[in-house]
């Protein structure tokens, strides 16, 4: 596996700049993409195995049931790119439908977590049916690198799974879909996984599980700030809160300050006073309906090929083609 990485200093400067910017907004915020350091990625993989978080299992069922159809509709396929690859298990599930004896596919993995990329690379390398290039980068930087890379004849399939699109607000989701479309050529394919609206109680359990794994995942964001940016957050002074915002169709996660406190983030040159019960908004996870998914994809420059829905834990896989 070949790995292209951002310079660590550039990544750290971007992290510091984002924390400085978002922490001065009202309400205070922290970008959810920074959840995924090595520990955060490990915690998220644990979340995906919890009985109260059905997203990964629903998506895997769809990939197992329809993987052969997905790949056949993308023929002649010579390459894949996955944004937010995580451990690589979902892509490996899809590739089990890849016919043996044909040319290996060139797979590009884009993720901010080095540990996730290493795990995915090892898993996919074992198949022998792919050549893997890992990009330790944001989605935007990884897509830019992909657009500059030479590519063989044939079609490319881009994947954005796990309902990662739901972490973007509507303008942000429109923008990332436009960026994905810009990195593709006409006729290339795009597979999007998106979580659908469920009963509120089920969604609350998914984002505030009884074992507290999601709470640890949320708190790890301030652990990372302490470690990498010289913060002095008191981990014990924050609680985890998950709420359903029905008007915006999104789950929200917050860290709640349990007392009035002053926090210093040295690398950002930032001193902040947090009041008792003041929230820091750490994640939004938008939930969709099937027609809405198709609408935003069409607006980004794609046309529908097929859509599959898991009824057990409502989730949609949508396959489209770049215009």
C-alpha cells in the first residue's frame, strides 16, 4: 500500500485554526472531522458494533445483497475511491463480488486517520484483487489529489458510505457532493450511503448508548485538543448530551460544561470562559428520506441508476452516474 500524507505541521495548523474559529462562534462548536484520531477511530469502530447503532449493519446487509449488481452496473470498472474509509470492512464486503481473474482495481482511500488507513490497507491488500493508495487527508484535499492523479481507461466508482454525508449541514453537503462530482469524469459512478429518519427513541439510543461508548468518543475530542494543541480541558467537567432536532432532521451531540470554568488552548492563543451548562456543539448527523437523497444528488450533477433500502433499520444505498 502506498500512502500520501499531509505534512504533520500543515495538519496541526489547520486543526488549530479550525478550533480557534469554531470556538469563538455562538453556540461554541468543534468540527466533527477531528473526532477521528487513532483513538477516536477505534472508538467509532466499537460504536458500529453496538446493538443500539444499526447503521453499519444495515449498510453491510445492502452491500452483501446488492454488491454484484452495483459492480456490474459500473462496468468496465478500473478504479475505486472511498471517502472516510475507516477500517475498510464495507469496501472489502463490496469487493467480495469482484470477479476473480480480471485486472486488479486501483483503490484510493481518503481518511484523516492514519490508523484507519493502515487497517483498511491491510484488509484490502489481503484480497490480492486491488492496488491500494492511501491519502491521509481531508475529503477536500484527498479529492484534489485524486483529480490530479493519472487514471487508466475505464470507469471509476466513488463511495461515500456510513452516512458520513449527514455530518454536513445542507450547504456543506451540497458543496462536498459538487466536489466529488468535479473529481469524476462523465459516466463515472458514485455510491452514497445515507441514514434515514427513524423513531426518535431509536436514534437517541444510537447516539447515547447505555455503555457510554459514544460519550467517550465525544469527550475524546477535548482529549485530542489537550494533547495536540496544549489545551487544559478538565475531562471530568464535561458531560455528553445527544438530542433530536426534528425541525432540522438531525441528531446533535454536545459536550456540556458542568461548571463555570476557564479553558486555555495554548497553540491557538485562546482563553475561553465557559458558563455552567454551556454546550459545545460537536456533531450534527442529518437524517434523510429517499426522495430527498435523489434530489440533492441530481442537483450536484448526477443521475439515478438505482436505490436500495434496508427496511429492518431504515438506511439507503443510492447508486448514481456523473453527468
